C-alpha cells in the first residue's frame, strides 16, 4: 500500500507517484534520489532502487504502510512461553509413545486453549484415552509452575519502551486466558503497564479465537480514538493462526516466527523478521530507534 512520495528540492516539490503500485505485490521501495539526477532520468525499477541523499532533510518514506497504532500478540512474540507448551505437550504424548512435532504445534499456536486441545488429542490419535478437557486440566497443572518464570523475547522491552516513549498507542491481543495472563506477566508488570489495554482469550467480545479477527478487532476498538482504521494498524505475531487473524481484520502484520517453524507457514505476513530486534520502525512510518542495535 503506497502513497505519493513527496521529494523536497531547494526550488520545488517533486510529486512522485509510485509507478510500481499494484494491489497484488508489496515491493519495499525506499526512494531517496538526488533531485537533479532523478529529474533527468526516466523512472525505471533500477533507478527507483538507487539511493541518493535528498538536498533537504526529507524523512525516509514509509515503504510498507503508515502506521498509527500497534497491536502485539503475547505468547511466543513478547514472552518466551511457547517452549513451555511444547515441553508439557511432549511429556504428555510420551506417555502414549507418541512424539509432538512442529506441524501440529504450528496448528495449535495462538488458538484458544479448548480449540488447541481438541486439535492436540484428535491429531495425536489419543482422544479415546484423553479428552480435550482432561488434557487442558493436566497441561495447566504442569504449566502453573512454569508460567511465572516467563522471560521476555529479545527486543520486546526495547520496542515497547520505544513506541510508548514516542506516544504510539500500543496494546495486546492474546489467546491467553486471564488466569494465565497474570501468571505469565507477573515478572514484567511495569513493562506491560505501558499497554493502553489488553484483550485476552476469555474476553466476552472474543467469540472465536485466532484465526478469527475477533481479538484484534476488539483491541482496535478500545484505543482512545478507536475503532482505528485497520490499514493504519500494525500487528506483531509469531503464529500462523495469529497472522491470519490480523489479515482477516484487514490489518498489517509482521511475523516473528520460531526458527523451527517451517517457512511454508510464513508466506502470508507483510514482513517476516527473525527477531523484534530487526524491526525498522521507519519502514512503517513510525519513529526510528535512536540506538543502533545492530
Ligand atoms: O495469542 P497468544 O498470545 O500467542 O497466546 C496463545 C497461547 O494461548 C498458546 O499458544
Ligand atoms: Mg503467539
């Protein structure tokens, strides 16, 4: 989604319409060419990718979309908690001499507990021995001791503090139930207090869990100036179901997947990052970091 890119020159403005604009492909274009060189050259794909320094301090144009609000997923994205689910599910399946693999994990991630549980017992072929409800009870008892030890994912604190410090409204939309949310975040209360609001999996407005858009739409409505135009919202997610939920909500979405997740699950997102540390806010029209993390 590209708009007009205005290039300021000492004498006049050059209005540059992105000639490659098309609804089907999003080509990251950061155009900053010397006005003189630019004005005497036909605009080709190669010239558009040439870098030049504008003679005035023109801020780098957003190359994806211009974002005003950010919604964060939590498990696996802000908190390193997906490993707890994996550890516990592997232990339960081992009792049935079965192994827990990433193709099943990819389907379960991000979903409401009961929906993930049904997938787990059905696809593992143990539903005759263990009901989805009993699996949840057993899993929860094993997770109780792990959740309070949850660590932040790399770059989570830096990004949240940066956006909050720049006055960008941020919130969370998670599939996690309230009772688990409190356990998982108990070591990070101050950081999570920067959120304008939190939508949890047991929220009354969340009729269906991810990949349904309910959580992200509810989150968008609760901002001061909500509901926010979904085209101006950026979602950060780690799970295929969460990415699809953001797309279903009409929002922009960056995926930060576990490296063990097969790449075939990562094609739907607008951008895929290895870590939040690799996020460049200016590519989304947001204030850039002052620190040079890299
Ligand atoms: O929506 P998130 O925060 O990833 O929570 C999902 C969690 O319920 C387990 O996958
Ligand atoms: Mg997640």
